[in-house]
C-alpha cells in the first residue's frame, strides 16, 4: 500500500491568517493538494482569489483544485475541479470539462454514481463530527471501511480529522485524508503536517 496523501481544504472564515498566506505555507510544506473551498464568496471574488492561489501553488509545485465555482474554472481554463454531488447530478457530463474531477459524497450509492460519471476521486464524509457541517451526523470508521471495500474509485476521508485521530486511517484502504479546520488554525503549518504524515504513514 502506498503512502496516503494529505489534502487541505481552505476556509478563509476559519483561518488564523490571510488565506493566501496560509495557502503559501501549506504549498511550501509540500501538502499533496489544496482544494480552494470558499463558497461564501461571490463569483468575482472567488475568481480573483483563485488566480492568486493557483499562482502560489504552481510556484511550489502543489496541486490546487478549484471548488464549487465551475464557471470560474472554465474562464480560467483550469483543468482541476471539485464539485458537490448536486452539481454532478445537474451536469452529468461535467467530467468532459476537466482533466481531474472530484466530488463530495455521503453514501455508497453516490460513490457508484460518481464512478459511473467518470469522476477521478471522491471525498467521503463526514467521518467524525465536523464544525463545517455540525447538523450532519458523523458516519464513522466502519462506514468508511465498508465503502472502501466496495469502491472502484479512489476515496479520500473528510470530516473532523486532525493530527490526534489521523492514525485511525492507517489500515483503511483509502488514498488519503482531507483536513479543513485543523490546517487552517494550526500555529506551525510545517511541523503540524509532519506530525500528520508520521501518524498517517508511520512506515514511510
């Protein structure tokens, strides 16, 4: 089994500093991917932010994935995009616009649909309780294990994941984990990512 990846999900409303400064620190620290999730912004503001985030990530050879604002990604001719499941249902040919397309899912049925519509990966949750969506019931590790056993598409876990509980994913057949608040609020990004990587992939 290869090393599991660490994915950052941005949230400027919960960030300990400016979101671009945090993105730069994450990219310099060699995070595997940053999903630019800023749904509260207008399309115009997201466009401006996306241009800068992409520039920063490219400088540090880090993959940046745009989120939610499909028209922004198309205007920028940007090939990496993450959609919510409702967007995928609305445009069932979404994949044709993007080189890499990910989607957020909450059930095995949605995983199967994402696979059918040629998505490249799914982000499944919420595994633990999350401040991002406090009204959603956490699904737990057994749910994740069952989905991983039956999935024909790469899975990332999301929801309430941090350096303290990340080791629980070591033996589950997923490609990585996604973190939002823990990576937006940690004081030392580089040392926090090192701790996460060591706890998630102790043999690497």
